[in-house]
């Protein structure tokens, strides 16, 4: 194993010991859970962007579909994770499969715009769901139960569940990219014509990849709904999609685990700055621009150069 | 006479008022190296695009091993056994030379919808890739990122990729384009070796190379085949000399 292969494990290990190393308060745990959940969404987006070359500006929609599945089931009295989780993940995968079937026929800027359009479509759909709060959003009766237990109510347990699913998401995406399937995706990202000229049409591979990323986004959405016990159209606003894309770029596009760093840095910096000053966005924006300009390979590139 | 492996029947393609392919009929026989030559603007590239399915002809038929492939997509033609190289080298620059070829081997060996095992650990694919790289003289460059190979090496790599798809016909679009004199010599020797085992349709600008390699030559001028024959026949053809050779320094 090369040293670079150990770096993502180091990041996950740091998150595992964080509650024991002075970050175990409810404030810190809430913040870390949010970062890990957005990290999951960012890793699945990084799989699309860095792996398959599909720059989606609508990834928050899959997050939102997952979150709204929790809300809608909650409103109908279904709060069991064994039901909620598969339904939410399947709904997000289905949404991605349907929208991807159209979007993946385009490329470049057109792909970005069409994913954005589908994202907005989902946004306005949720805004009009009057039964589930409409614009105001929907407050859950409680967190999803796991096999009848209130496991997720325990902040520490929730922390480790988020961490476990984050590790699972990363491991799954890494495994997929290394497989035959991922080799086709990676080759098609660089040179689709070459893939066709060896006898493979990139389209079905990209579509399946898009649906898998959507399913993982939906999984993150389930956790996000549980973290805040509240779901609103803001979950799937296009700004959220942009933030996810930003986390991927900040972390480094070529490395999946970079998205975890990107999400952590983004959430922590955003929170810290917001506590320091009222007009924190005036500082946050330029900081992000500088990071993109001067961090070649993103945060993960920086870490890899130091320790790789 | 044996059945042709590739048969073009009266292919036509217009762009506006221009007949880029103007009734081309051509047979490539199994085992031969068949060269298509012609001055710039003769429609060679369009013809290649029609044969590989990138451009659809307005009319006419393309038969490959007796099967009508006129309406098949490029990937399906490749799976039927038609491999091509590109005029402008087309490789995956970020992959190693070996992974470039392994991708082609993978396309030919079972489904690519496999999600669990790391593809780089599949011995069968790697062995196939190494055999093809060895054949084109790139075995010792297998681990090098393809983007950093020299121009001639990239050309050879593209041929190795084509070989790994287990083609019945190799369609080489100006394989010598942009190669230096030494590289050209090496590539000609390579093509000569491949000619012993493969049927090749060669579109090439370099007349010396064509005369050294081809069993038969078809001359394309303004979208029409004005002559098909052996090297001496083409050299001696007055119409060809007038249309083509006379205006070249070859």
C-alpha cells in the first residue's frame, strides 16, 4: 500500500476519534455530522465529476429526494429505517436514472445546464408540496427509528453512523472506479471516441454511474433530514448543488477522499466565519476563490504532496 | 475469387453541392493490405468516417464479412471485428500504455458491467495487453502514462489497442502522419509484419510507404475511385499519374 492510499483512512480515523478528543459536545457533533453528511454527497458528486467527467449542477436534487422521502414517509407514520432507507435510496436512484437518461445525451455546458434545470424542477416541485410544508418545509415528528430503536437520537451513535456511511460511500465509489465499469467511465471522461473505437458505447456506463451517484446522494439526504429533523426546499436549492461542487473542487477533483476534506473545510470555515462577523460571506467568497486559484489539486493535493 | 471481407457498394455523400463520396465501390479481400491514396480533398477522411460509422452515407451499402453494417454505430462495428486507428492519435492520455490496451481487451472479453474487482488486477486482460504491446515493440513502455509517449510510440500504441479488439480488419487512417523518418521506418516494418496476419485497409499520404506495403491500391480523386490495382499497375496508370502522382514529388 502506498502512503497516499493511507491518507483517506487517516481522515476517516480522525473523524472517528474526534468525539473522544474534545469534539464530543453536542455543538461539535452536530457540526461534524453535517460536514460528514455533505461529505457523502460530495464524494458521490466527486465520483461523477472526477471519475466519469459528468459535472452535475443538480446533485442537491438527489439529496433532496432522499430527504423528502423521509419527510413524506414520516407524515404517513412510516419512520422505520429498514423501510425509509431503501425507499429513499431507490427514489433518488430512480430520479437520477430518469433525468440522467436525458441529461447524459448532452455534454459540456449543456450537461451542466440541464442538470441545473432538473434540479430546479425538483426544487419547485417540493415548494409546491403543500401537504409537506411547501415553502416553509416540514418538521419531522422524530428521527427515523432503526429496527424499532431510537438509535439515531443518540448523538454519538449518530456520529458513528454518519461516519460509517461516509466510509461506505467512499469505499464503494473507490471500488467502482477501479473496476472494469469504472475503467470505462474514466476512459470515456478523457476520450469518449477512444472508448467507442474499442467497441463500447459510453452512454449506458455513464447512466448507471449517474444513478449510483444519485442513490448515494439520496442516502446522504436521509441522514441530512435526520440531522436537522427538518426538511425544506432549501435542501435541494441550486446553491446547495453549487456548494457540493465547490467542496469537490476545494478538496481536489482527482481524489475521492478530497471531497471529504472539502466538505469538512467548507462547513467548518463557513460556521466559524459566521460566528466572527455579520458580513462573513464577504470574506468567505474571496477565500474560496483564492483556494481554487492557488491550491493545485485542492486540499487533498496539498496533503498528498506533504505526505504522499 | 474469395468473398471480400469489406465491400463498399456505390457509396455517396454530398455536402451541399459537393460530392465528397461520389459512387465509391471497393473490395478489400481477406489477407491483403489495401491502400487508399488520393490528393488532399479527395474524400479519404470522409470515406473512413463512412466505413467506421461516424458519418452516414446518403446512399449505398457497406458490407463487412457479408453483413450489412451501413447503419451500425461505431461500437457495434468494432464488435463485429472492424478496428480503426485515427489520423489524429486517439488514446487515453492519463492511462498507462498497458491500461489503454487492457481497456480494448476488456471490451472483447466478457461484460464491462463488472463492479467489484479491480480491473488492473485481471491477469487475462493484462496478459492480452502485454502481448499486443510486445507485438508493436512497446513492452518496455507498458507502465508509462500514454500521454508522455513519443509521437511514434503513440502511433504504435494505437495499433496495439486496435489489435487487442481482435479485429478481422484493421483500418488505419494515416498511421504515418507526423512521424519522423526513423519512426516512419519502424512503423512501416511493423505494418509489414502485421500484414502477414491481418487484413488491412490503409489510408496513407506517404507514397513510398504505400508502394512498400500495399498488395493493392485504390486511387481516390474528387470522391471517385479512378483506379484499383497492384503497385506496378498503379505506377503505370496514366490517369493516376496525371491526377495525382504528377503533382506530387513522389
